């Protein structure tokens, strides 16, 4: 995306891309639609210098994003700190977002704490005055199927009340044996012009993702005698009962006012709650016996319940001094996150007799959680 002005979100000031003092990439809605970019990690790898590492399966494993040699941990939505709600952020669906903004390098001037990697800001879709509707169907290899709908328009004759709703559903298999995924996202937002200078908005965003027969790790690449593990690309080390399920609810509201002297003020609040459940059983991650082919088995579970409150208030304006126009901004913002993550783990040595048979069936007793 080149040229014109972008929102104040990337650096907190209304600037053109040319005026931004840092390397910036914007992945817009058109690009995401034409390339069928459904998740945040698929969007971010389109930005220069961003890479990802995935250990295990896409959702149950560890999904990390990197820029300039460091992990990306600074995420925000419409400029508000997302806290732990975007943990393993690559799995977040992009259906509700107009664009993804990436500012590489430390961005601590207006965000309090900078990161050497990059800062990522997700910009939500907003209602339109003119009616519009989009419906899309998706189909692909490994029985991948999905559908999405995006409807927007005015809710009264004057156009002062507007709304937008986005729904997205996707399910299918992967290249690993037995592994399946199912995602659902529902987003709604309403805007109301109280006066020509004052605008209110409020909305909600719910996401649910589930992956079955999903592994948080992979099998070792060499057995205990130093020989390469003879397993194919479709091998799945996960027990059949294992799964990863994430449910995220985001509630947000804000008010924006244009003062007579040209100063623009806004106050925004966001609350996000995330539930993650992951009972797991993974074969062969500790060792494989070269003579018998038997492998160790690790079983256990992870549960996490993070929630985040974010609040931001700001003023933006301009003034003329010494024959030049100057911009200024002032504000205060913060977030508070709390998490209750806990889990358990058990190890059984030589518990799986044959990894090839296990990959096809995933048969292993499920422990009591």
C-alpha cells in the first residue's frame, strides 16, 4: 500500500507512509481477499522481514513470529494493547480486520515499551453509509471448505446509525494423518453520530478454533542409535483424543469528538477474554528405540484463561508557528492483563510399540484430566 494518509494507529499520528520515520508495511483488505489470507501469520509473512516458526501443529503447537531477529510480542487492535489475548497470535482470523499494520523496530514513543522486532496493529472494519454485502465460498485440497459473509450499511434514513456484521467459517483436514481443524468468527460493530462532531461506536468479536488429533511437539529426528527416524511427511505423533480449542471474546467501545478549534479527541476501551484448552498425548518426542521401534509417550494438558482490559485517551491537533504548520498529540493509555495458566504432564517410556501404526490410529488410553 503506497501513497495517501493512514490512520493514527501505527505511530499515533496522522501521517502518510512517506512521512513515517520507520520501516512500515500495510497488508490491506484487497490483498488478503485476493490471496485468501485467513490468519494473521499468513498476513504478516507478506511483510518484508517477517518470518514464522511453528513447532508441532499450527494451533496446538508453538506459533512464533519474528522480525529483525527477535520475536514479535507487541500486538494492538485499533491502537489498544491486546495483551495476552493474541498469544500465539498467528492463529487469529483476519475476517474482521480492514488491514494489518507492521512497524519494524522499536515503537516505544507512544506505546510506552518498544520492541526491537516489530509492532503489529490490527485495524477493525468499520460500518459504511452505503449498503454493501459480500459472500464468499472456499474449497481446497485436504477437504478444506469454508464460507464468509460481510454486510454493512445505514440502519436509519438519516445515515447517522450504521452497522456492520462479518461471519467466517472454515473446516478441513491437513497433510498430517487424522488431523482436523474447525474455525468460526463472528464480528459486529455499530456507529452512531450523536452530533456532526461526535461519534460513538461499540461492538463485539467472537472467535472459536478447534484442532483435533493435534500435537504441540514433533517426533525426534534421530533414534537412540543415531539413525534418522524413517517417518513420512504425513506422520502424526498425536493421540486421537488430543485437541486444542481456543475461544476468544472481545468487547470494545469508544467516543470521538471534533472540537471547534480543530482538536480531535477520542477515548477507547477494550476487554478481551480468551479460553484455551489443550489435552495432549505425543509419541516419540523423548526417544525411539532403534532395535524395537518402541517410543516414549508424553500425556498431559494445558489450560489458560487470560483476560485484558485496555483504555486509551488522546488529543490531536495542529498549530501554526514561525510560518509553519505543526502537529501535536497528547494522551494516556494502559492495559492490565491477568492469566491463570496451569497444566500437568506424565511420561511413559516405551509405551508405543510402533510409530507407523500409531500415526494411522492414534490409539492410546486417555488419562483422567
